[in-house]
C-alpha cells in the first residue's frame, strides 16, 4: 500500500520506485542482478540520482565575464 500511495503522489514517485526495487530484490540477494536492484533502490530512496528535478534547476547559472577597462 505504501508503494501504491507513493505512485499516486507526483513528488514521491521515485521514492516508491526505490521501495519497489527493494521488494523485487528480495531478502537474501545472491545474484549480481539482485544486488544491483538493491543499489538502485537505495540510491533512489536516498535521492542520489536527482531524477525528479526540473530542467531549469539542473542548468547552471551563466558565467559573466567582465573585461577590465
């Protein structure tokens, strides 16, 4: 129910995706595939990927160069 509630909320979509990846990975991951799912899930929960930001927030501010007079 928590994952479904996260999918309904626009701001918590990636949080719900991280929870779902942890659920799919299982309790005792032995394969590399399961370990990758855990790494991706924890990364999404921690906000390490910053997927949900707006494009305008990602672009750096322009650098202004002043020439000496």
